[in-house]
């Protein structure tokens, strides 16, 4: 069992969960216009694609975490990946809350890099001949990790971020017309 991974990542992950819940609560109590700004380019059907890819990404990340947590001997690189990922999302939440566009962009690019590395590294470490789990579970994990890469690069970085910037500028210049 990778105790170091559990001791480092679980408290940061729990903090991230609490921060996410607080952000949702905070944005829930804002005006419809302000919520539309926060959701950026995720309007209409794109929102449903975001939800599905987000859920698949969560499964891929969680199942990868479980695989690395159960490794014996522990894998140090996986500890680094998951810590960086959680810290990046904490910074993303902070930057979103304080409308720090550059920090949001940096955290999104960090997430892209981490998810690409997690996908490739997990495929290499846990191939189909691996004894860590069943072949179906590994293939599903690899597929969901690939979806995570697409989710963070295409949907979060390209669609949401550009829509957030555009909505933010439009709302700041003329909130009554938004």
C-alpha cells in the first residue's frame, strides 16, 4: 500500500472537495448574470457534454489513484502527479473566485500537462498484462483518463476559458446588456 500517497493526497483532496462545495454554494447565491459569466462557454448542449466528460474524468482519476495507492512498492512519481493535480485545482478555484485570469490559465495548462502525463504513465505502468486489476477495469480506466485529457484541454481550456473571458469582458463593460 502506498501510504505516502494516501497521507498526502487525501487531505489535499478533501480540502479541494470542501473548497469546491463552498464555491458552488457561493456561486449559487449570485445573480443569473454572474452565474452565466462563471459558466463561460458552457451554455446549452455543451454543458451536458461537460458533465458527462467530467464524470468520466473523475472515474479515471479516482481509479488511477486506487491503482497507484495499492501498488507495492509505492510509486513516488504518482504521488507527485496527484499532489500537483490537487494543488492546481485549488489554485484554479482561488483564481476563479478572485477573477485572476492568468492564474486560471496557468492552472488549466498545468491540468492539461498532468492529465496527459497521468494517461501515458498509467498506460505504461498498468498495461493489459498487469496483475493489478482486471483487463476490463484497466481499459475503462485508460479510456476515462483519455477522456480527462480531452475534457481539460478541449472543454475546459478551449471552450470554457475562452467563453469565460468573453463573458467576463462583456459583463464588465456593460452589465445591463449582458
